[in-house]
């Protein structure tokens, strides 16, 4: 990672501890992502997004805040970025993907909860997250009990907003979600001192739909018999999407897609021999966490699809741009975000249908269900997912893990056995 010591000092961070944590993250990135061969040249930009997440990107946001813009920190893809962008604010995902910050959270929180929650809170409590001192509003959502109770602790500071996500998708639930979006707009307007305008919202919707189309196109290349990029590189792009400037990111992604199209045309792929095609399904792999993807692909397989929040859930279902007027635009945004298929919903048949669809489209040989430790909703829903995959004739493996490296050897044995079974 870049070491902007003066900037971090100005923000009041523990610079020495910051470097101890993020130098380790950088070593993991180099050992996994940068160690790959035959990478697309334009992946260098997205590597840079990872490297500059606590450097150039922070400085850029500091400068924008000095000009009057606001930073909105998010923890989930249910927060509508279009609304933030339309009001001239900056959306940035705050989730942590490193085990090294977790001990600082465990001074307050119990050990047996989600590592993503603990990693994120640990970065704040260890005074190593540069976004904490500059965020104007953090936005949480009610996708799980661990998050809900953590938000109770964080919301006492005042600059915190909670979106109440319904647990079903019926008429009453859609009404509740619409009201939550309306209240969120009011909170953003109060914070920014600006009114939401139809033309600016329309421009933000067009931008985010363009971003989604570019991500969808990148993932279409993964359907090729010999895809032009690895699952690890696709994950790096998705992680960058959650933190980078939306316009710049989309421009660079469209340029990468041109290179990928050229690689397909010239027959340049990344699959080694008869590499098994694997889908990752379940929990997200946020920035700092490349563990499972590296395990699977270092075992000789190729990840060709991610049914996760750092995958298809983020870019599928573009917003309907046909509606005229602010009310219709807000309704379209509300409808789109409720289509996201998180395991917090019951029943959740739509997610199982999507997994089967994606498995067919990407012609996968097997599915690895990725469950972060103590994520009960994905862990329990994995039973129904495995049954549906079995009925469809698609082998699956459930991996329950956290961000630490201690179980890597055991997981490698299980992954190797799973892939060997696919060969038979």
C-alpha cells in the first residue's frame, strides 16, 4: 500500500499501527493477485485502486470535502448510490476484509460474530481507518442481527443513518422500503444542504446503469471457454467498484473490456488445460480478502462467476430510466434495490433460481458456497442451495471460514478433494 504518512497523521490516525496492518494486507495482495501470470495489462489501474485506497483516494476525498461535498460511508450494497451521487456526495464502502483489525473489535464485541463486522469496527477502534475522521454520514442497514446491534453502538455518535430493510418482498414490505428510501433522501438533503432534483437523479441513474452494464460485460467474458481473466482479477475489479470514483472507474473498466474483447479474439485466455469452472456463491469478499479465490485458483480451477455482493448482486438489474418525474424515479430506485437477493429474505426462492441460472450461463462444473463464520443466514440457506444444485446435477462444497490464514491448509485439502471429485 502507498504510505501517505503526513496525510494519515493530519487525520489523527495511529500511523505505525496502520502500516503494520496494511503492510500485511499488501503482502497478501502481492502473494495472490500480483503473483498471477498472463494478466490483462489494464488490470494495473485496478491494482492501483487497491494500493491507493488509503492514499490517493483519501486525499481526493479530503479535497472534495474542502470544496463542500460530503462523504457517505456505506456497509452494504442496499444503499442506493444514485441518491448519494445526485446530491453531489461521495459514496465509499467501509467494510474491512482483514483479520488483523479484529482483536481491536473483540475488546468490545463478542468473538463469535461475523468477521466482516469485527474487521470493519476494528479498523475504527484501532484508529487506522482514514475514512472515519472524514466521513460525514455512515449508513448501515438491517441485513443481520450482528450488524443491527453494532449500529446501535455506532449510531450514538449522531452521524449515522440506519436503513430498515424488510425481511420479505410483499406489498407491505415494498411500502416500508419505499418509506425508508424517502427518509434517507431527507437525511441526505439535510446533510448536503441541497435538494434532490430530477435531472441530477436521472444523470446519476444513467451513470450507475452504465457502470452496471460495464461490469456485466466483464462478467460475460468469464462465460468464454477460455476466459481472458481470472476470478481473482474479476474480484479486484469488483472491490474497486465499491470505493473508486464512479465515472473514472467506469471509464477504466470500459477500456479493460476492450482489452478483454481483443484477448478473446486473439485466443488469449487464462485457463490452464482442463481447469474446472467454479462459481463462488454466498458471502462477499471485500477489499483485503482474497483468501478463497486464491485457494481455489491456486488449486488449478478457474472461478468464472461470483453470486455474491462483490459479484452479480451488485451489477444485475439496472434501474428503469423510463419514468418521468422525481416520484417515478424514486419508485424505480426502490424497486431495483429490493431485487437484490440477500439471504436475509425469507422465503428466498429468487436467489436459488439465480444461482441455477448463473451456473447454466457460466457452464460451471461445481459451486463453492462461501460462508463467513457465524453468518447464520447464508449458512442455513446453504442447505436449500445445495439441495437445488444436487437436483440440477451440479456438485457443491460449503466452506465456512474467516479472514485468518490458520485454516488455509485444511481448506486446501477440502478444495483439492472437491476438484478431484469433479474430475471423476
